[in-house]
């Protein structure tokens, strides 16, 4: 099994996909290594060894 995940910075008051404003442009998440470190911290068992995936 595999999962696809989309990470976005959203306004604090958004609680569902339907609430995302049509004109919303998300801020950048940050440098790749910081994002991968945050994902690894949140999901310790995640396999990010393939650079095409993670």
C-alpha cells in the first residue's frame, strides 16, 4: 500500500478543503531538508530513502 500526501500552509481558520478560499496562494513550506525533517518527526516510520518520493 502507498499513500500520497499533499502538504500546504493554510489559514488558521480553515478546517476542511471546502473552506480553502478560491484565491488562496499557500506560502512556501521551507527548505526541502526542513520539510523532510518535520515529516520524519511527525511520522517516525516513514521511508524517505527514494528522492523521487520524499
